[in-house]
C-alpha cells in the first residue's frame, strides 16, 4: 500500500507546521491546532495498529518494538536532550530550546521533561503496542466468540479511563495515561487491516471524493478545544474526540489512496521517524537564521518550513547511511 507513505508524509508535514509555531506565531496556527490536532496523532496510532503483528511470543515482539521505537528514543533523547543542550550552554548560544542540563537529564524522560519534545511519541507508541499485545492475547486465549466486539469494548473502556484520568488530573508517568487514551485509534487500525477491505483497492474507490467530504466534514464539525496528547489533556467531549480522530484519519487515508504518490511527500513519509526525531532542532537552527534575514513573520514562517523540509533530501540519505540502527532501518538486537 504505497499510499500509506503519502499519508505519513502529509502527517509529518502537519507536525513540522505545528512545531514551527514555537518560533513564529503564524496565522495558520489556529487551524493547525484546532483541526490538525484532531487527526494528526490518531493517524500515527492508527497506522501503527494497521501493521501490528504479535510475532512469535512476547519476547520476540518486545525486541522488535524496542529496535523500532526504544532505540531511536534513547539515542536521540541522549543526543538532543543532553549533549546538544550542554554544548549550546558551553557556547552560550540560546536557540529557543529549553535546555535540560545535568545528570538528572538522563532520567528526566520519566518525569515527561524533554528538550526534543516530539520524542515522547516513540515512548508512548511502544507502550501502546505492549498494552494492545496483552489485550489481544488475553482475548484470543479466553474468548471463544465475539472476539472483535470484545476487543473493541475492552480497548475503548481502557481509552475512556485514560481520557478521564487526564480530565481529572490523574497522571501516570512516562505517558502511560496517554497510551491508554489512544488505544482505540490503534485498535481501529488493526481491525481495519485484518477484517475489512476498505484500505485495499475495491469497487467503492470511485466514490472517494464523497468519502473525503463526509469524513472531512464530520472532522471539521467535531474539531475544537485544546488537545494536548503529551499531557493527556483534551478539552472536548470523549465521543467527539474519538469520532473526529477516526474520521480525520480516514479522510487523510482516502485522499492518499486516491493520489497514491507525491514523490517528495511520500519519501519523507517513508522515513518520517527521521523527521520526527530531528525536525525540532533543525527548526531552531533555520528559524534563528531566517529571523535575521526576513522581518515579516508570515514569510519567515513559510521559509523556515520549506527550508527545513527540503533539507531532508540530504539528511535522510545521510541518516540511512550512518545511523541505520537508531532510525529503525536496521535491527540493533537480533531475533
């Protein structure tokens, strides 16, 4: 399914647009926050569920997920959360990133403190995979009928519990509460891949514009409120939260399925983990330079975004060549 790379590309571009507003208050901020937030993170969890496999036992499964998620997390946490801030501090350079310096930096992720904020997603996605794995194995072992209905019910119950934990300021360290909240998105992805043909070529594809308008319209109508996945704080009704997250995700997938491929966007989508772990630091560098050249904030914003994204035509090949084990291209631990 080549169009999945395109969907991931659209999504990572939204992430870059959103994080660029750390350095610029752009007029597109409200739309990106109110609408983009609705499906940006659900799409990633959905796609992860789409390709979920239990493999041969928990140990095998956990090692594979550690290679793809935990190794990149710890490597880039150490590099961008400890080494880079320390160097910047020694050089007395302020790049607009809150530095976390000292020995406590090695464990600050436990308290959900990051210099490179987007890394939180890798940790949360690992936890989501683990929780889903145990739920799936439990249902396969102890349920004889209505397995899918039971799976959906259990995961939505866990999701609602996580949602209201955030609503009532109950926090579980290292984003476990957020991982609980987003489980339904992960589960829907798994179910769509295993039990439907909606993501495969089918006779309904000719109506893709209608599906886009319907899913996009529902998403727009239900979007709103402040959605803070990293803090597990969602200022919306839980039904609106889950429905708009799913419809927004489907809207992006229907568009991507119809287009199939846009070379550069599909390319960065395929290697989106590389953008995820590095784009915030790159935005800081580019915005520092652009702000000295361009005084108009709108123009500076778009120049920063375009230069940052274009830079990955060089950065991605370099990371593939020299950092394959910490960018999920090769496995550090063999199974």
